C-alpha cells in the first residue's frame, strides 16, 4: 500500500482517511467494528474523528471516539493506526472554543474515550475567532511536550487566522500545523482553490478534504429530488441538483464508464491527483461502499479524464 508523509511530520498514511462521523450515528458499534476491520484488512490505516461526533444524536458527542477506542482495545492494534481527532467545535452545551482551558480539558476527555495515551494528529476543528492564536498554539505546545499529541492540524480556520498562526509559531517557537482539513470536492472547488491552495503550498501542508463526495452527491445516487429519501444524508445533496451539479455527474459517468469504475471512485481519484492532497476523508456504511473507496488510489486518471472533470466542475 502506497503511503504519503503528512506535511513535515513523521506520520505516514495510506491515501484514504476514513471519516468516523458515522460511528455511533448511522452505524452501531458492531457494524462500526465490521467496517473498521475491513478498512484495516485492506491495508489502510488512517481514521478521522472528532470529540463532538455524533453530537447531533444526543447533543453531547463523543460516540465516535468511544467506538474507535473500544475497537482498538478489542483488536490490540493501536500501534498500527493513525488517529486524527479534533477540538473546538460547537455543541448544544458550548460554543466553538479553542481556548487553552478548553483544549487542555478536551484532550484528556478524547484520550479517555479513545483509550490511548496519544493522538497522532489533533485538529483545530472550528475557530472561535476570539482566542489569540498564540494561546491556542501554546496549549498545543503543552500537550505535545506531555506526549499526548504528536502533531497538529487546522480545519475551519480563515486564511487570515491560518497565516497568523504560522507567524505566531515562528515568532514564539510554538508548534506548526502540518495539515489542513478543508471543504473541497468536485462541486465545491472555489473556496479552497482561491483562498487556501497558495497557503498550503507556502507552508508545506498536507490536505485532507472533508465532504470529499459532497454528502454522497458525487456517488451519483442523487439525480433528482425523488432520490433524496434514499439516505438520512440525502437532504445535504439537494443543493447540487442543478445544471452544474448534474453536469459534473455526467462527466463522472463518462469517466467511470471508460474505466469500468464508479463515480465515487473517480471523484476521489480526481482529488488524489491534485497537488498536496494526501488522503481525502470519506465514510462508508457497507462493504460495497468500502470497495469504492479502496479502488480510488489505484485509479490513474489520464489527461483527458482530468480535463473533462475540470471543465465540468469549473467555477464550482
């Protein structure tokens, strides 16, 4: 299995990052274990979660980390897994918060749920836009020195706050972010490509896009409003049911037919062909969906494929 190095870290990962938001939500613990076993058995090793997943179920969160922790304990495989989790996102109980106090409390709670001594990659999930970046980074410095976290990443930070963080890191000898987790896929290109791609290049960040399949839209499952009821996540795809979105689906159909593949596999392969994309974050709830993910790193799109997809998704 080909692996890539995350930023300037010592973390090496296979090129699909499994999104753990489904654990404790659309998958119960037994089903989650089965999916995780299959993912690891196929040679993959990178799992993404967050301290608040799946807060939308009970308003608290932590279910996803708990499931992953129980699975790692049952399998005795912590040393073979690269775990990414996050801090700072809003729940019903508290707003977005990346203060030092909140980070120092949250890391211990995440470690307990995950039943591990350390997190490989710890993300700033959502910025509160109030806490000085120096305070956030000093909290990360403390937990890295304590051995609780190996490296840090950024998710929903503005370009300005991301730039300020790197400046503060350099001026105060504080940890640097090594990864960026943005919203990026074939139907959501503009924000990342116009505001973040240059920063990724400048700071040598590895990129793990979330919503890599646009809430399932890029699987080709949703082609009309009648299809939205096929999944609990179907409503999220409604916004793409327009001329441009359906144009992207048509291009995916063309390329997937050519390669005897699936639209979702092609959409992920397009991401993997982009500069600095290390491992797109994507979930699956069945063995057939998993195979679609497994096939993406093996699919080499040619220049004609990429041009067709680029043209169809331009200005999206």
